[in-house]
C-alpha cells in the first residue's frame, strides 16, 4: 500500500469509528466543547503522563493517588437498608514518565488562560491539558477522569480506550465553589474528611468550609485551652431521633472522647486539600453555638454555669458573655492559634442563631450596653463581631459570617454567607458586601431529597425538601442588577450532621446533589435540567461507582 492509500485507509477507519463512539458527557457543563471527528486511542492499563513544567509534576502523583484509591468497598448498610455500591469499573492507572515522546497525556501551563481555566485537546497523537495555573490543570484532569471512565465503561478488559477527538475550553463562573463539613454534631475522621475532599475535587469545588466548634462538641485542639477538647469534645449522651420525638429519649452513651482534630491532623488535611487545589476556611462559632466552650470554661458565659455539652439539637440560650473582657482575651487567643494553623484569607466567625436573653440579665453585659449607649441587648452581637473583625483584619485576615451578622450592622469588608434563603445575600450585595450564597431552600443537603422520604426509604434528614432539580434551579443573580451581581462570589452547600452519624449517610446526602452545586457554581451557561440529569447519569453516577461512594439512587430511579 502506498502512503496515500494508507492515509486514505486511516481516514476511512477513523471516520467510521468516530461516528460509532458515544458522545462524551461532562459535569459541570464546560464553557465550550467540540468533538473533532477523530478517534483517540489510549491504553487502558497504564496512562503515561508527562508534565512539562516542574511545578506540575506533583499533580501527576496526586492524580495517580486519586484514581488508585477508591473508597474501600464494604458491606455496611444504612439503617434504611440502602447498600453500598461497589465499583465494577476497570481501574485506571496513571503513571508519570519523564519522556515527552511516549506520553499519552501532556500537562502544561498557558499564561494566556485565567487561573482556573483549562484547555483540553484530545487528538490522535495524544491528549494535552493546559491550564492558567496548577488549579486550571487540576480541573482539566477532573474532566479527563470523566472522559476516561466513560471510555472504560464501553471497553472490554484489556482493550484500548477509544475516545472521540475533543477540544474543550473551560473556566468557572464563580471563584468560590464551596462545601461545608460539620464534624461537631457527629465526628468524622481525617480519612473520611480526605474522601470528602476527593468528592469535592471531582465536582470542581474549590473551598472547604470546616465548621469546627458548636454546642455539641468542640473539635479543634487549642494548646492554650486544653479543656476545650478534654471536656468540650464529649457529651454525656445523644438525643435519639428527631428533637420533636420526645418519647424516643436519649441513647445514654457518652459521645466524642478524643473526637477532635489535633494540630497535626489540621496540617495533614490542609496539605491534602492544597494538593487537590482546595482552600480550607475554618469556622469558629461566636457568640452563639458556644455551649461546648462554656462547659470547658464556665467563665466565658454570663451566668458562670454550670453548663453541659449539649446532648440535643437546636439553639441554646447560653452563649458567650460579651460584657466580660476575658471573653475577648479567650477568643483572640483561640483565633491566634487558628490563624497559625490556617493560612486562608478568610476566617468564618459564625454569628448565626444567637439569642440575647442571657445578655439582658447579665450585669457585665448591661454595663457594656450602658457604656456603648445601646438600647437593645441585640446590639451586643454587632459589638463583638466588629471587634473580632478588627482583630482579624489586624492579622491580615477577612471575616465571613452567617447572614445574621447583617443585623448588627456589618462593615463593608465582611463577607456574608446567606443561609436563610437568598434574601440576606441579596440585601448584603445591594449594600455592597461580598456574598456567598448558601440558601437553605436550595443548598441545605441535610434536607430530604424526595417528596415522600418515608415511602422512598430515605435515611433521617433534618426536614425540608431539596430535590436535585430544586438545587439545579437556583439563580444566584435573582433580583440583582449589573452593579450588585459582582458581589456574588459564589455558592456553597451545607450539610449539618445532627442526624448524620455515619460517613455513608453523609455521602448519601451530598451525592448526587453535589453535581447540581458543581454545575450551578461552575457553568455560566446552563442547559436544561433534563440535559443535566442525563449527563449526571452518564458521567457522575459511574464516577461515584468507580470510587465506591454512596450516593442517593432516587433520581436514577425516576423519583424526586
Ligand atoms: C445555620 O444553618 N444555622 C447557619
Ligand atoms: Zn454577659
């Protein structure tokens, strides 16, 4: 065969094969994706990856680790009888090589791209992933994982992977794409948190909001105040069932001894997250949700106690005393250690659900009110938050707080996390504050995911109903004009763990709703819910199965 014939033959074969290949589905929907009618053949056992730039070499190891370490399959069942799904997909291996000519996939940097932007080209001669920074390359790798798994699913064992030629140019709509992690009500280990971080990465989420202190448990080591974790991590028992189920009573079992993160743990988690291009923001709650701290050091409260680490859920009247200078000494000491541990620009200082009834009858709080000329004890909340913001600013940090901080009159530099629906966020953006939208009616993933949770066998939720479609329907720019839109920095989902005692249950609440969070926060131009659900089914569901993650099956059974 002469050369011309050979080329003609190759073109013919390629054209036929390209038409036969399944279209690739990606979540979140890329900004631009074209199939180029060619066929790319990759080995299914080991993919050789070449990183052109030395700063990208560690990514290859992280990528290999990511794909090689699915969450260990087991036989554990949730109380509902929902069984763990075990991966049956071919295990892909990534092998870094130093050789450019032999590489199947090349990673590189392109300064003309934005920081988190990437361009992925799959061509017959190989795949190229270029990013504006390590972050961009990492998000391109996540897209590649979806392409590889879809190819692997349609390939027999030992056969090469066939993928269509592709050109993808992609970047996120929002800079803040967050997931919140609550180990206070129920504790989760460092290994579970690492799996959670992997779950975030595959959805291109880039910010972990780590809620570390609450009424039912203080979960972070503070050297200057060791009782916070000796006493404050442990509750004597836990409410069974829902708070309104009085008859169910308490379990009588102490919970939480040793359940906190040491400084070494924090370092390990931060290193793990950073290698996966995820920023970690710690939350130290004040002035409410503080019963665990008050139990450890009763002088932090208005009455002096005695207090008891909370054994039930809800909002406690016992909160930090704002009239005592010693409270500020304590909070500043804690924040000093927190800032030493966490390099994040933002520190979350809570601010939600704080009754003022104790302040009203506390001589110290009343004295401070008089000095400040306050008419209402509620104003003390703003006093505390402003002082703490100033303190953190002096250490080069910025604050984020729940939307209640608006009630105390926020400074323009505070970022507001809107949880009681979007309205707090809309008000904050209109007055010029930056906002992260985490509205409970769209992104509280401790809410049920079907209309009839009992009939559908859902595990216990906190109440409410947020279907995948409801998450997907969120419009972050609702009621905002061009001037105020710029204050919406991003979107976050919150999963509180009052009723979530196992990591299996945690995953069941977050997956597949993380897919909606991913697309709402990443994709500027969304398609339709039907198209999204088809892509989740084709791409994310096999992903979850590959990693052995527990996911809620309802939408895949046609139930919402
Ligand atoms: C919250 O859900 N209390 C922020
Ligand atoms: Zn007081």
